[in-house]
C-alpha cells in the first residue's frame, strides 16, 4: 500500500478494540503528529472550523477509500480541505509502533464469528485498546503577523528604454498538512528552472557583445498558494508606490513558471489570447517552433480562461498581472487550475521526472534566446542550439536545487517562523545575488486588524498513545471477582454440609 507512510487513519481509529498486544512491554508511546490545514482567506474559512483537542473514534469514508491509491488520495485530500470538520485531523509519518497498531486494527475489524454473544465476550476478555491524547491543552490561537517575502533581481539589457521580460515563479507549497507539504513539482520545478535560467542568461549578459536589448527581470514570490498574495503586493508596490520600477516601463510580457516536472503536455494559460505581432504572441510562436523542431513529442496548447472579477481568488499567477493590464501567461503541464497536483502532501521528489524538468528548461531558454536575439528573422534554423556545452543545463545543479527545495516543507505559515525555512529563503536570496543585479528583498507584513490571511498555531503536536483496556473489560473483571467472592462466601457458610456431601461421595466410591 503506497500510502501507509501516512498514518492518518491510524490516528483517527483511536478508540477501536485491538486483539493481542500491539506494543509489547510498552504502556505508552509518544510521537509527533501534524494537524490539518486551518486558515482564513478572503473571509472564507478553510480546513478545521472548530477545533478541540479530543481525538474521536472517527474515520472518514474519503480516507478509507483512498489508502492504497495515490491519485485517489490526492483527490480525497482536496475534498477534505473543502469540508467542515468539527474535530482536529492529525497525520503522522509511519513508524513500527503505529504500523503495528494499524495492522491490528485491520485484523480486529476483519474478525467475525457466527454468534454475537461469543464475539462480545471475546472482545471483553482479550481486547486491548489505545487511547491517544494531545499533550498540549492550550487553546489554538490565530496568527496574523505572518510576513511574505518576494525576491527580485535584474539582468540589465543593452541600451536605454529597452523592454522588460519578467520571469517569475512562486516558491511556497501546499497540502493537507503544512508540515508535510514539500511541493516538489508544485512549485519546486518552477523555481529550479528559474534559477537555472538566471545562471545561464547571466553568462550571455556578462559580455557587451552578447547582451540583448532586453531587461530580464526574475522574481520569486511568496504566498502563491494563498491567492498569490506575494505577487499581488509586489505588483502594487512596483506600480502604485515605487517612483522608478521596470514594471512602469515597457513590459514585453511576463512568463510565470508553474508545475513543470512531468508529462509531455505544456499548456500556455492566458487571460486573453495574445494579438498577432505582439511580443507575447511572438514568444509563444518561438516556444512552439522550438518544441516542434527539437521536442516533437511535446504537445503545446493555448488555454484561454477569462478572469472572473466576481471570484475572490485567482487561478494562475499571470492573472495578477493581467488585472493590472500587464501582458503575461503561465506555462504548466497542468491544464486544470484546480488540479489536485497543485497542492498535495504526496507531491514529493518521487513525482519529479528530471529528464522532463531539464527538457522544459531547455525549451524555455532556447525560445527566450531566439526571441531576444531575433534569430528567426536572421535565418537561423529552428533546431539551432544556443545553450550547449558549458552553457547547458547542469543535471547535478538541477538535482541539488530540487533536493534543497524539498529538504523542508515550504508551507507559507512556516517560512517566516521556522529556522530551516528561514534559511531556505535566505539561500534563494543568495542565489539571486550570485547571478543577478539590483537584487531586492520585499517583505510584506499584514495589517493585523484586517489581515489578508489568518493562520493558526499548534500545527505540530506531541501525542501520547496509551495502552488501555475497554470499559467492558472492567465490568467483566468486576463480575468475575464478585462471582469468586460469592463462591468463597457460600463455601464458608455451608462448609459442614459440603464436607458431609464430599465425605459421603468419597466413601461410596471406595465401596
């Protein structure tokens, strides 16, 4: 069973009776479990609406139907987040004791006898139960002081008043449980490609002879899984508050990278179809030409989705730019923006196809080079390779970047609170400073009186599992003791009579 590494079902089956001894010679066992998502966004609650610290004998049908199918689990995962849960749901990575407990739960559930009396009596005598208690009884509090960090850096082009191309990706992750959300494909893949593009194009921009007449701006945005709040605030700061910004000038287009580590399909999501002769239309043509000439198995398709201003959330990052009349599109191997692949605790390194990741990076880099250097009009063949040799994408670097990005969960509520996550954001900033110029770190803090998003604390909890006997066992044991005492009392009161009967029986036997 591919999903036994997640012991959600085990934690929810806390009061089931077990046959035998699941934890030999151990009366209690402490482990760390992680609570399901809980946050308020755009005045809507998500995850747990009301929270207590009591663990109930509760198993949802969604979990029970999904434990052996990764795809089904991801579908169920997204559905669970939309449901109102009146009790906390905890998830824990597997270990020997929890798995042993889970196996005995299944065995007890599978045990059937023909007579209900026999089944009840057997359960009263032999059953062992497990009681799970959360160690921390403090009330869960809302957190409104979270900050979102967005990084930006530039490769300045040759000349003055030249157009700007923006390449962006969000770096946070999302899933059923923040502490288990590693976001390898969504969106570690987009961040990895962006960092490799920055390294390769820095080499082209480092020489005046090969520097194109385009500013190339890179940005890594926070809060992408929460309505792209980091992108929204960064655009507002550049367009509404900054006196000088490249976004004020001639922006050719914005390329958003999102979920690019698997599949042979690439979808170009736009809010409105680009008009012919526009920079975005020309670049999309270059993408299609490079794909058809060098990667014929890749199927590319334009997906047009209008922005519904009546909705409180946006589907893709480029929609934040489109709402401010900045042309842009999102490149992804996912067609449906509501796909469960964009937010799952199963989005780990096992979901990443490095050959596909590298291919998509090469495709984007070659198309950018062809567009910026106008290679098509200069008669260069469609399969010409700009990035090869020392300019090629490095397998070892891409693997190292992905391993680093997935070394810690990147849920937004952890990125400014936990040491490992803070180090990760600082390391991304260091990568920007290594290859780019004019690097800025934008830290957006929320208005505590009217926050855009509200998180809640105690997302990881120590839980103690105790071995207990069911209440029915106490009744059974009390009955046995009462019967024993009754027999002893009756024997003492009628000892003469019983002795006479026994003596007569022995004498008759000898005769």
